C-alpha cells in the first residue's frame, strides 16, 4: 500500500505546528511541516523527531496498577474498566469522607485538554485545579493585570524599536524569525537584553548582557532616563496613569552608574540603549512566559518593564504593548471559543480556599488555579486542611524546585493516579497509571494557530492520523469516561468530547458538522481581533481604572505598590557560593522531560552539561568535558563542564531537564517570588568544583 498523507499537528510544544504525516500500514513513516499552516512547511528539530517521540520505547501500553513500593516502577496491567473503577472509588471515597477539596487535580505542560479538565474538576466539586502554569506564564499575566488590567502582547509589527527582553525564538519556536528579519529591513531597531550571547542577541543593534534577575533595575533606569530627557507622554500620564509622582521619585536613584553596579552592565552601554528608547518612543517589549519571572522579584521586574510602555505612551497603541486575551484551546486565536463559560457554568460553591491561598494571596485572587508550589507542603503538613489524593494528567514532579519534597509528598498521599504517554519517574509513584496517546493518535479541537501573530481565525477538528497505539486513549476521552464512572452531575461532560466541543462552538458560529469539514485555511466568522486603540479602547481593569504604576491590589496585600527592585538571589554566603546559577534556558533539541530516553537528545549534547565561562574554568582548573560538582545550599549534582564565551564570568547555566543531573533537586522549594509563588530557578548562588571521573 502507498503511503497516505494525513493532516495532523505537533503538540510537543504549544506552537502547534501543522504536520503532514505520511502513514503506511498504520505506521507513521515520515513527517513534514504542513505548508498551509502558519509554520509554512517548517518544523523544528523536535517536530522532525516526532516519530522518535511517538514510538518511544517507554510508552505506557495499558492501564497499570502499582504492585511495588511507590517510585519502584513495579506495576501490573489492568483493564480500563478496572482502572476507572478504582479511581472512581478512591476519589469519591475521599469526597465522601473529607470533602471534594481533599483531592488535588493537576496537569503538566500540555494545554489542549485543559478546558475539559478544568470543567471536570469543577464538576467534581472543588477549585483545587492546578497546572504547570504555577511556574510558567501566569506570573507574567499577573504582572500585566496588576499594572494595566489585562494581558498584553508586544505589537512588534508596528513598532520602531523592539525591546527583546529575554528573547530567543531560535530555540523555543519555529516562528517569528522570518517576519522579524523583514521588519528589520524596514527599519525596526532591536535591543536584546540577555545574560548570554544567543543567535538572536548577535543580530540585535545593541545587546545588553545583563546579570540574570536584575532586569527590573535596568527598566527603572530606562524610566528615569526617559523622564530626565522628557521623552514621556504627559497627556497620557495625566489621563490614564496612577502613581506617576511616586514612580518618578523612586526611579530617580537608578542612575546609569548605580544600575551598572546592579546589573553588571557598563554605564555607557546602558546610556546608548536608553538613547535609542528616547529616539524611538513607539516600542514593543517582549515579556516572555518564563525567564523574567523565574526570580524572587519576577512580578515586580515585569511591572518595571511595563511602566516604560506607559510613561512613553506606547501602551495600548499600535507598535506598543497591546491588550490581548488568552485561553488554552483558543491558543491566541482571537476568536471566542466560549471556554470560559464552559468552565464556569459548573463552578462549585462553598469550597475551601484553593491550595496556596494563604501563602500566595495575590496569586489566589488573580489566578483561577491553585499555586502548585504549595502542594507538597499542604500534603505533608495537612494545613489548612488535608489533601488525601492527587489525580494528575502528565505530572512531572521534576519541574518543581526542591522536588525531593514533592516526591516525598506523593509517597505519603493516600491515593495518586497519573496519566501520561511515558512511564515517567513521577508516574512510578502512582497507584494507578493511565496511558495517554499523542496528538497523532487522537481527535482534537484546535482553535487558531497563534492567531494574533498571523491574523488567522481558524478552528478545526483533527481526526487521528493513526489509531492510538497499544491501549492508549486521548485525555479528553479519558476525562469523559471517568466522569461517568464518578457519576458526576454533568451530563455534558458525560456525553463525550464531541458534545463538549459542540457546546464550546456556540459563540464561534460554526456547527460541529461544519467544523469537521474545515481545514487550517478555512477562515471562520468570529470576534474581530482586538486592535490597539488610542490608549483607552480596552479600558483599564484595575481598581483605579487607570494604568497603575502603584498597584492598589499589591498595596492591599501588604506589598510595595511600586515596581520596586530588590535582589533576586538567595541568602547564601557569597564566599562559599561565589558563582551565580541560572537553571533554565531552552535547548533546541530538548523539550522539558519529553525527549528523555529518545535518540535526538543524545545526538546534539550527549551528556548533561553546565555552561561556564573559560575564565572561571581556568581559575577552577576545569577543562572542557571535565566532571564537575555543582553545589547550592540545598545539595549537589554532578555533570560535565561546557566552556563557552556565551556566558559571562561568574555565571553558570544549567538546563533543567537532565534526569541524571536534576538541577531542580538543588533549588530550595522555598526560593519563591512571594507575589506569584513562582520559583527563583534562575537566581541562585552556587559553587563549582572539578571531581574525579566517577559520577555519584
Ligand atoms: N529549573 C527550571 N525548572 C523549570 C523551568 C526552568 O526554566 N528552569 N521551566 C518551568 C516551565 S516554564 C515549565 S512550562 C515547566 C515544564 O513543565 P512540565 O510539566 O515538566 O512539562 P513536560 O515535561 O513537557 O510535560 C509534563 C508531562 O506531560 C506528559 N505529556 C505530554 N503530552 C501529554 C498528553 O497529551 N497527555 C498527558 N496526559 N500527558 C502528556 C509528558 O510526558 C510529561 O511527563 O518546567 C518548569 N521548570
Ligand atoms: N526547545 C525548547 N523550546 C521550548 C521549551 C523547551 O523546553 N525547549 N519550553 C517552552 C516553554 S514551557 C517556555 S516557558 C518557553 C520559554 O522560552 P523562552 O522565554 O525563550 O525561555 P528561555 O530559553 O529559558 O530564555 C530565553 C532567553 O532569556 C535569557 N534569560 C535567562 N534568564 C534571564 C534573565 O534573568 N534576564 C534576561 N533578560 N534574560 C534571561 C536566556 O539566556 C535565553 O536566551 O519555551 C518554550 N519552548
Ligand atoms: S515548534 Fe517544534 S516542537 Fe513545537 S509544535 Fe512546532 S515542530 Fe512541534
Ligand atoms: Mo513554560
């Protein structure tokens, strides 16, 4: 039989690139990027390795019941019926005895099923729905909401200057590069702010090689410079900005010289960049989901960046930072797929406060999820109320700082069920493990494709390119089937994935039958994408109805209302821990835990490595490829040295998803931003030593 091309999607990351899967005898034999999708025929190296991912040897084949110790990985296969019965009995048992809030529901990075899952949790009767967004994206969203009242995106296409803060699309995406290159040709200026030399920073007009976690100080210094050079929008400030006099007085101390001390930059470079801002006041700032917020001062740093947008009058103007909306299935589609109603129409009443509410009240007020950084503590301490069971889709405990504590909690909880494609370290702690399938094997509703970047408003229904491997199932089907076993009072969820999708489509204006005939290029009628107004169109959903340089929500919670700068580092002794550790930074051929045990990971960087500057290495008598020990106050890991001038002297960069050298295991679980609860993965102190060949 000839190979047949099936249209599907890569969901290894949420870029959701369209894929043409060549299928022969029920097997995917080749993949190519779909030309009609926004990825325009391209895939990244991970997408091209889709077959590696799909056919990974450690795929979970059947539902499993644990027969050994937690973590030991000893399981016996059971039927779906038996697995569902056990889960339903345990979860309903917890609900009867301790209340619905005694169960914590959690999902890892995957987004496509989140709307269904969130509704499922509500129907179960609790608000204890948590996700990996406890360390990704939400802190940036919070900073936006606290300041301007809504999430924003940089409108690079219409900007004169792009402040590319912590920005490296070469590693995290297949998009943006072409369009950015075209904009540069039309005159767009670019300032890259990144502690490392990257493919992107080398193309910028100015690269400020800043010390990680000191971004707020630089932004405040730029603010001061704009004010001193009268490059601010007085009318806009008068009409729409709250707290300007306090801000002006505060930033006054952030002179280029003082800021140079804080950031490790040279004062003349700061001034050169500030001049570019003065000359190009229509600027867009990238805020990112992770690097700027992975610090103890993350929310305030982002607020300091946003302040520049407001005082210069770029906020909510074409070419500035423009209010936008986001939801998971909508994927920036700028069409309302009605997911919010779908989730909230079954919202439970009389629930207990979400996990983390006491420790992270600002998070709790602004985010409709629990703050998962408090999950292990609540399980272990049982306060303010006990958590007896965890039900997870794709939980990767290793992404948490101080993950030893979470593994301990998972070994103490009464019942733990996990659903994953692969038998991960975390799944090995579960009592019941369910096998999920990949995007190639499932039906899926997909809204938009990075719609606001490409101005496409499309929704489509994807049919499986191949049937699910082994006995695996789609998460959406798992949730609907489990809803029946749990006897949830939710007929819609119990009616299945298609019925739920049909309900969500109400606002889009296409029927499910029509949806099945659409393709990636079918434009759908929907809400017009929000266009930048004249600073006012969106309205400011803040307590004062203005852009808040002094946040009244932060003030109410006892935090400093100004976007203040304070050090992001831990309090360890600099004499003992002289180097700065930044744990994160993507590698193009890794995706969190997803390519562990697969071939491509080994191809490009076969061993776990720490990036060190050769100057530091010389002092420490370390050569390329030497075995080293990296120690923080929380412990040590062993890996190899990679000497590179891309990092500055004094800095050590380690990727977070090496299973044999798990950097998150040496980050204290208490090293968090008190406003968002986000881990300070990227600002720690450490010590590096050469060790004998034998790795512990
Ligand atoms: N030190 C440090 N730590 C970090 C970061 C950092 O920069 N530095 N980054 C943080 C950030 S930004 C993020 S987003 C997180 C990453 O978040 P994680 O949640 O760790 O992400 P993954 O490992 O991609 O996915 C979690 C699990 O989901 C499974 N999975 C994949 N697809 C599916 C599916 O369709 N269904 C189901 N049921 N399971 C699936 C995967 O096999 C995996 O086991 O890590 C955070 N941790
Ligand atoms: N290949 C690949 N792509 C991914 C992922 C992956 O694991 N692998 N993960 C996905 C996820 S979940 C996320 S959240 C995104 C994250 O994607 P990005 O936001 O691109 O995150 P990083 O690559 O961690 O950081 C981007 C740049 O910020 C710099 N940086 C680090 N710390 C700081 C800092 O304190 N200040 C400044 N100014 N710059 C800093 C880094 O050196 C890096 O060059 O990527 C997504 N895409
Ligand atoms: S960027 Fe790469 S990993 Fe992400 S969806 Fe596209 S091909 Fe897949
Ligand atoms: Mo992330």
